[in-house]
C-alpha cells in the first residue's frame, strides 16, 4: 500500500540517478586503478595482424 508522495516518475528519476552514479563510480575506480598502476594491457604482439605499408595483411587468397 502506498503512503502518498511516491510516484512512478520519482522512482524513475531515482533509478536513473543511481545508474549514472554507479557508472561514474565504475569509471572513477578504473581511473584510480590505472593511475596506481594496477591495470595492464593483456594484448601482446601476437594479437596484431602484420601490415604491408600500413595495410592489413590478408592471409586469404580470395
């Protein structure tokens, strides 16, 4: 049972605000972790395709 003063509009606004707040918190934690040196690039040179004059090398013969 509702006690008055509560509307679906208010719930939507609070939900949207919490979503934005959680997104900002996630981004801030990534920035802090990166600044502290806790992040690393997991890619190595094997992840990149070879290039020929800046164009990606295609292993297919078609």
